[in-house]
């Protein structure tokens, strides 16, 4: 498992549909080492902290393996997508939603450690950066959403760092399964009760399952 790219940006104002909106989705790859604390990457920021950022969603990881899938879906060339194309802080290799569990812990590089907290739910800003507002529903339905991480040990990360799994969450649900459970297979009450009991799952998701 590898960290292919570290991406960050501060919020900026853009014009969209005759409105000015503020967004931090336009992430830019960084080659230098980047410090990480409980609030995320140094030099990174989010515009709407009600849906992005904060302690429980400090860092957003997205599998680079999915770039080709969405390029094909949109009839585009994945080679035209730079790292950070989906607004992710971490472009990863080897961490797929079907395998990563809520509550899994990973170390990136020599120091920083992270815990998987919830899947990403796309908002209209993904449609803006992808120039495809129709993408939001297919993105969610694909279950190829990436996932948020909380920082459990501060440190420094850098592009090309190795990613090590240091804890496997037992009796948990995968990122893909919990997305499916919330949005598509909503009648699985036993799994919903299981989701409510997951201490690593963000409170907003546990509340929703309740």
C-alpha cells in the first residue's frame, strides 16, 4: 500500500451559476513533507465544516485505482486527471472500500497514524471540479467514494510514503458496505444496529442509523 500523492489547498472563491461560492475542493499535489495534526494537513482547509473537516473528518483519502473507472464513465482520459482530482488529500494505492473497515488504523510514513471514520458523501462541488454535475448519484452508487480519516497520532507524511495497517477493526463493516447500508439497502436492521455500535463511526452516521 502506498501514498501516491499528498494534496492540499486553502478555500478559495469561484464563480458558479452566477454565484460566488467558497470551496476547498481544488487540491494541489505537494512533493515536500507535510505535517499532520488532529485537524488535518498543514496548509489545507475546508470551506464548509458542517460536511467536511473537523476532528472526525480531518483527512480525505481516495483510491487512485478509481480514476480510470470515472474517466470511462465520463468518456474522458484518466491521464488528464491530476492527483487530487476528486478533492482528496491522499491519493492512495491498495486501499479499496470493499476491504477497508470502519475503525481500521493505518500508519503513513514513520509517524502519522489514522483511523477510518466514514465514507465520503459527494456534494455539488464534486460536480464542479469534475465538470459533470450528473456524476453525484453514480459516484455514490458505485461505492467508490473514498473515506475520511481521523488523526490518532500526529506526524509528517510525504508523497510515496508506504502505508501500513496497524490495526484491523473486528466486527466492523467495510466502507463500501456501510455506504450501501445507509443509502441503498436500508432494510438490513441487524447491520444497522451493528453500525450504531461502531465507536469509530462518526456520530452523524450513527445518529442516522438510529
